[in-house]
C-alpha cells in the first residue's frame, strides 16, 4: 500500500548537513490545507526543559527565493568587464 499524505500530516528528519547553530536540527515537510510547507525544527533549552522551536515556509515561496538568487547571480556575471 502506497503512502498517502493527508492534510495536517508531516515528517521531520535529522539534518545531517547542519554546519552552524542557525541551521535547523531537523528538516521535513507538512501538508496544511492542501499546501506543502517546508518544516524546520531547532532543539532548544528553556526554563521548563528541552523543546523544539518550529518554522514553516511554503514550498512555493522557497522556490521563488531560489529563482531570485539565481537571477541575482546572473546579473553579477553580466557586470564583469572582461
């Protein structure tokens, strides 16, 4: 039986590529109201003990950020005088 994603379901996986404290400890995705989101989690310690701090970003938004970054890179290449 194939896995069927349902609204409100998501998964997190340990981030094996974490290089700085700003990088999430866990990464994954979640489906909310039919829209896919990237899900990130950081393990933190507080007055009440250890907890996870979460962040969700629409997958489409991240794709648009990558496109903008590449456009910016292309603009830099055209400004080189040689």
